[in-house]
């Protein structure tokens, strides 16, 4: 396991990161602001965002919602049109199919579910998407572990798991529930701008003196 962050107080560290990244304007912040809308639009935008840059998702969501912003309207325009409108998001063919199937289900159940089990029963909705929807659409405490949260939690010595669901549990034990919804946005923003996957900008990082990953790197 990575050594722990020196003087590790995860809540304080999270707050430090949150303030530190403000001047960097992480794309995730503009994206999440832009999708705060109905639970349906939030769900679809999050689905579109997987493996896609936030700026591309933002454009695709706008094009799609200008034409269809309810399950009924999506079914009316059909899968082919959805595909055309969301292009060039990653896996746009599969996503168009999933969106179409989700809309059929939502019409049957009459709402976007506000619980993890029902959300993950929707086509193409996995653990990360469900947690993000719970957090952004329903303000329910949850932690979505994406690639940034996964990597940074390990670099900081907060978590050691090899799978996102294990990291999620480790973070849930470490942070009081009131902070769960902050973790994804803060670490994604940090990962997009400073603690990047390749060549993290440790020399300008506020955590550089105490970060186990940076200390280990220097020791090598
Ligand atoms: S010091 Fe480097 S590895 Fe550690 S948190 Fe900062 S950018 Fe990431």
C-alpha cells in the first residue's frame, strides 16, 4: 500500500484541493453546472459523458435535448436520430441504443429511479453512473469512483483497493457522509488539471510536501 499522506486528515485535504483547483477552472465544474436540470436530463448527460471529454458531452447533450428532453420525445425521434444527435461522443451507437431502451423503461415506471438498485437495472447504467445520478439529481450521499477518483485516492494513500467498488467502500469509511458528494467533483477536477494520469504537476501541487506518491517518486 502507498504510505499515508503525512498528517493525513482527509476532510482537510479534500477542502484544500477544492480551494486549490478553483483558478484552474476544471472542465468538470462547468459540465456539472450545465447538466443540473431534471433527473432525466442528468441521467442522460452522465451516460453520454462516459469515455468522452466534458466539452464534447456538453455539446452532444445540448443538441439532443434541443430536440428531445423527455423519454416520450426520445422514443418519438427514435434510436437512429438519437445516434445522429449524440455523435461524436464515445460509443455513441451503444449509448443511443441504451438511451432508447432506458426511455422505454422510464415510461413504464413513470420516473427516474432515486435508488441504486433500480438505477443499475436500467440498460447501460453501472455503479459509477448510478452513484453520480444519486448525487447530482437527488442529492443523496454517494461516491462515484471513476478513473480520477481511483487514481488519486491511491496516490494520496486514502485507499488501496484494486477495484472501484472497493475504493468506494474505503472512501465511505474514511469520510463522513456529508462529504461524499464532494469527493467525485473535487478529485475529477484535480485529476483533469493537476494530478493528471501521466506526469502529474507535483511541482506546483499544494500537497507536494506530504503526498506519498510524490515522496516515493523523489526517493527513486
Ligand atoms: S503531489 Fe503530485 S501525485 Fe501528489 S497529489 Fe499532488 S499532483 Fe498528485
